[in-house]
């Protein structure tokens, strides 16, 4: 049995992993890409359209796949990395249900993130109350074009609850997931387009639209789509007698409580650190279980030949992940050059 | 005088939102689409001539209209002197004076 030695083993075949693998193969390195699932693309496979340009998610994945095909990267799908051990020459990546490990002179971890489990916020009644869905469910409905199956032909109103599992002390996620605000606006516009006569509400505590064109989309959602933004978060969700989602919310700008019944309520679930860890590998993690960029750049990346991409380091948009992947590929390239390729 | 204890026979403070939203709100939004852009920041209220003496808060009025609380919105509209300070300061360029003018017209036409 031949030992499989690679210059770089990339773990995780999402957008970040694919991009870093392509960039390194372009520079002439022998790269292996290891993905646990049958298809490349990661979380992006579950999304329909992307903010802020309503680009097709599939198109982005296909483009990366095409580049990957012509790049010469050795792609291994259905291959789940179980553990990673360090040795003098590099790293061994153990695979589930396989005897031979992958050997890499360097490894790039692009394992991505987990999505917050909305059942932990019991007050929203996810999985209990009919009509309450998550933003991930929304993307699925959008992809399948199955809104009418869930809401019929003439629904009157929809709501989007921001910050579910983000900036929340109770679930120990004391950080902003960064992408949910703009996702809520995108999804609100999409459902308004599908049901023009329905009223669409966004219930927020702060709107964080940090990127250049996000504010533009927000304005468009207000002016052209007539989406209502209500400052205040939802509580006491129940089903009304008509089977709608009834709940209370304080309009904090008016200082008055509202009672409202809607056909659907979507919870904007946040980004959490990936929970599957590699037992033998001690990762530099911060209090949120994300890889800490400070520790990583100073000690880990330079010396040990282990690199991190995208959402392993915290919430990131797809664009930011792709940019980060390109930047990390330069670091890996330099490392390989400096360590006698 | 007997000590008062507990709640009197008050109206509930909570607002029940009915869908579709109030027709006057729709009318105002159609007549002045920039109204939708309000982010309720309160800059208009801070410079409002009338608000120096009596509560006249446009940023709240937008919400009152949306929920169909016309009477409360009209109270604000009646106090407006159409000076236009609010338009100069609005970060979203909402034509507030036009909205106030339309509401005053509404009050006048229907003798409210």
C-alpha cells in the first residue's frame, strides 16, 4: 500500500475549502480535499439565493467545482476526518472506516460552522408551534418553491425574528453572527415577491448591516417592498384558533405592547462553532470555541503548518470566506516555500 | 379619600395589529413613498418647533399610523406648524412636511 503524501490536506469541502484548494493547486502544490458528505459545497448546498445580489447559490458552487476539476486537486468525498496527529514531517489525517491516513506536510482546516438549534429558545416554539420555521427552513422552501404547501395561496402576514441564538447570554452565544440581519432582509424581500399582498415584518433589536451594499438592500426593502421593521423581539408564541402564529412583541420605539397574528414566523438562527473536534489536535480556541486569529497567526500558522479558513475563525459571509481562503492560501504557499519544498 | 389599590377600569395599553394594515397608512405611503424609509431615529422630533411645547413626535406618528391608531396620529398632526425643520435634518430624506400636510388635509376634509 502506497503512502499518500500531499503538500496540503484541506479538511472540509465548503466554499472556503474549495477556494483554498484551488488557489494552492494553481501554485503547483499537491493538494487533497477531504469532504465528509457526498457532495462538495457545504452549507451553501442548502441555500437558494445569496445576499446582496440574489445570485444563485448553485451557480457559485458549480463555478468552484469547475475550477476544482481543472485544477488537479485530489478530491475525496464521503471521507470524514476522524482525527489528526502531528509528526515530524507534517500531519496524519485519520479517516473514519479506513486504515490508511492521509499524510500532509501542512493541513488547512475548513470545517466550517454549526447552525444554532432554535429548539433551545423555547419561547419561540420551534418544532412545537405550527407556522414557526427557521431561516434554514426558509431557504429549503425557497429552493423547492414550496411556499404554497406551507402557507396556502393568500397568506396575510409573515414575520422574521432577528438574533435567534446570537448576542444571547442565555445560550452563551455572546457574539453577533453577522450575516443574519442581511439574510432576514433578503428573505423578507423574497417572500414579499412571492406574496405581494402579504405584510412582512422584521423584529429586530439592532440592525447590523456592515457591508457596503447591505444598507442599499435595506433601503430597497423599505421603499420598494414596503417591509416593516419593528424594534422589539417576539415572545409568547402560540397558535391562534385560526391556526395562525399569534404572539406578543413590545414596540420599543412606541413603548407599547403589540399583539399580532401572522401566517409564518421565521427565526434567524445564528452561526455557532463546529462541535465535531479532532481529539488529538489541540486547537487554539477562544471562549466561543472558534479558532482565535490572534493565537493562530502568531504561534500556530507560522510554525506548525496548520492553517484555518473562513468560519472556523468566527461568523463570516461567503464573500469574506472566499477572500480569507485566498489570503490563507498565500500563507500556506509561503510556509511550503520556507520549509524546503 | 379612599386609598386606591390595584388597576382601575382602564383600556388595555396593548395594540392589536390587524392585517392588512390600516387604509390611511396605505394611503399616506402611496401619496408619499419616502415615508416607508423612516428608521424612527427621532432627529425630526429633536428639531421640531411644536415638540418644544407639546409632544409632537413624527418618528412615533409613523408607527401609530401603521397600526391604525389614527386619533393619536392626528393629535400630532394638528400640532405641526409645517416649518420644515424636520425635512432639513432627516437622514433618510423623508418628506415629513408633505405627510403632515396630507394628514391636516385629511382632518379638514373629514372634519375630524
